[in-house]
């Protein structure tokens, strides 16, 4: 571009295609899409392309199947016994269209759990793909490693890997295994800033028909969110409180999951 061309563009306001916002400090405080600027009446091209990439990653997280073989190798390496079950949703399309199918065990999985049951246990942990298998691959192994030392005195059922699963599937798993507490590690609904966020849901005295108010939830476990050590400590507090009180969810109001000493082990 020669000097006259540059001067001509400057004269009509083309020295910069992007108009900055007046709140750039907000962008430094949150991963949310704020203070993006504008180009004319639209978003700047870079921010528009970043948005498209984030949306594609979120869709990929939902559609990507759980790599069972890889997850099983990781669990075996860490010394965990495990079982695999699936929900009543036969495939991903059915899972997304019929959430109720994802909340119940397929008959084959229920029979497998019946055969594996070895009396009552304190804790049944269900690793579910949920809406982000990427979250399971990124965080489940590390979270289990952090959680185990806090609850090593409890009677654990074999870990249950569940595919096409919703949160409530863990209630049926816990009921079949005779567990006093069900803990679901599940891939959360992907967001535009966190396609691999893991959630923990805990239900005391699990059984089919429990509702959301009867569960505790620890959310946003990912690289830019809640760390493994903190999430494991919170989960351990809620597990022990739930075992001692026999309840969870809103009935646990008053339990501080974030600070203070871990509750004592439950009486045997």
C-alpha cells in the first residue's frame, strides 16, 4: 500500500478495523466472552472464529464416544476392579433424545451387577460418559487417585463404568450393589470455555426414584476450574457426612464441604 492509499483509508476511519470496548479489565477476570470489541456492527473476525472453534469443541465433546479400552487400562494400572454397564439408550442419538433412558440400567447391566454383588458396601462409584467423554478421559483417573486416600477405610464396590449414562443411573447402580452411598463421576454439559468439565454427584441410600434435591453436587472440575485435591476433599466430606446422617442433598444443609477437618470415619 502506498502513502496516498494509507492516507485515504485513514481519512475515512480505516486505520483500525476493530473498535475496542471500554471494559477490557473484565476480560482478565473471566473466561466468559465479554469485552470482545466490534468491527462495524459485528464481532471482530478473530473473536468470531474463536467462538466457532469453541462451539465445535463442545459438539465434539458430546459426540465423541468413551474409549472404554483406554479407561479400563488406566483403572487396571491403578489397581481398581471394574465392571462395564450401559443405560437403556442404545446409541448417542437416543441418549440425547430420551434422557429418561439414560437414567436406567439396561437389563444386561443390572444382571451383571447382581452377579458381582458381594454383600453390602459403603460406596459405589460410577464413572459415566454423560455429555462429555472428554471430561472422563482428562480427569477421572486423577480425581480417583486424589479421592482414594480420603476414603480408604470404606468398603468400596467395584468401580462401574457406565456408557450413555445420566446422573441418576448411579442411583440404580448403588441400589443393586447394596451401597450406602453412590458417587457419580460424570462428564458435564460442555460449555464454550470448558468442553471437558467433570462433575461429582453424591446420593445417600441410593435407589431408583431419587430426585435432584436429594443429591450433592461438586461441579467444574477441569484445568481452569476446581482442582483434583480440593474436589476430592469436598467429596470425602460429603460422603462421610452422608454416611453418618443417612441423607444427602438439601437435607445436608449445614455441612461445610469446603473447609474444616474431614469428618470421622463412620461407625462400623
